[in-house]
């Protein structure tokens, strides 16, 4: 009997298991590409983006040949707008942090079905952490902190920090910020200056699965796989402060 074709599509691998292996595997590729600082800075960032993208695309094409893909590092095509199942990928979120030797960078893998994240994983390869929708839960204790950009507070985050009496806590990368809330290092992440869908889809998928509140500033759900894949604002926070948070965001000028 002939052996099964190599790289044949696998139905045995569940969507969430595939997402987790992609996030973990691409993270290992990225850690290897940093190898003893043979490359640094912009060159390392460019190589990291490219090799992680190539590996993820090859695995997805092999294991889910009928699904569409939207990735920060690949050309977009209108085909995804006709597809129910779309993988939304950021092969390396926090490229600057990765390239400068920091730990706050992430790999984002999300499967969306009809615009909603279902099976997602976010890896933080430099710390060895992997967050997946089927194994995540909300942290018990509030921290009293608001996770903000490495460049400090802006108008929206200063407003929220003041209204909810939260102390700012600086982290790079959208995925690393969102996972700081999942882990319990922060109570909220608020972003009002726009991001692409790949920056927040898997992080929001994981945060929703953990029982956190995730929405647009007006309280509506974040919808994915739009023709222009851009999200103007969103909030991720502990469910017990969601009401107060939405009220503060509703009062923003
Ligand atoms: N105003 C904005 N518009 C578009 N993308 C933004 C943005 N602010 C942050 N991002 C993206 O969100 C990610 C986290 O950014 P930050 O650490 O500054 O919060 C980065 O992704 P990449 O590193 O994948 O490019 C960054 O490009
Ligand atoms: Mg990104």
C-alpha cells in the first residue's frame, strides 16, 4: 500500500490545537532567528517577520487548504471576504521589541468564523508562555493597573487611568499587553488610536475565552474580517470593571 502523501491535510488536528502549535512553533522559529545576536535591529526584525510568516503560511496551507488567511506579512486578497473561515495572523507582534532584545513580543494566531474569533492562541516566546482559548481563565485578583504603551499615557489612557484609579504599567506589543490583562498583571488595556485586525484578533479571542470583557469603546463587539481590516478602538478589561470602564469611555471628549 502506498504511504499517505507527505504534508496531507490533517483533519485529526483540531482548530485550537493547530492554532496553539502555530503560535508555539513560530515562536521557536523567531527565538532561533535571534541566535546569539548574529543579527540585530531592523535586519533581525525584517528576517523575523519573513521567516515566521513563511512557516505559518506553509503549515496552514498544508493543514487547512480551504481556509482563507489574513496576515500582517502577506498580500491581502478579496477572497477572504467570501470565506466563512478566515485565519487572522500576526507572525510577530512587537517587531521593535523583538529586534531590540526585549521579552514583550508575541505571535498571534486566530481562526475567525463569520467575523468572530473562535479558536485562538497567543504565544510570548521569550518567556515561554502560551495562551489558548481552550485552556485560559481570568486572573483572580485585581492588580489596580492599566497596561499602556511603552511611550506612556495618551489622552484616552490618561482619562481612563484617572476615572478608574488605575496605575499605568508599560508593555510593548498588543499581544503582550492583552496577555498582561489575562495573566492578572493589569486590569485593563484600552486602545483608541487604531490598530489592524491582526494586532488584536487572537489576543481578544483569548481574552474573551478567559471571561474578560472585550468590546469597542461603545460597548459593541469587535467584528473581524472586514474589507478594510482596521479596528479604530477597543477595550479589554476585567468583567467586574466593565460597566465603569464603558461609562468612562462613553464620557471621552
Ligand atoms: N495607531 C496605530 N495604528 C496602527 N497600528 C498600531 C497603532 N498603534 C499600535 N499599532 C500596532 O500594534 C502593535 C503594538 O503596538 P504598541 O506596542 O505600540 O502598542 C504593533 O504591531 P507590530 O509590532 O506587529 O507592527 C503596532 O504596529
Ligand atoms: Mg502587530
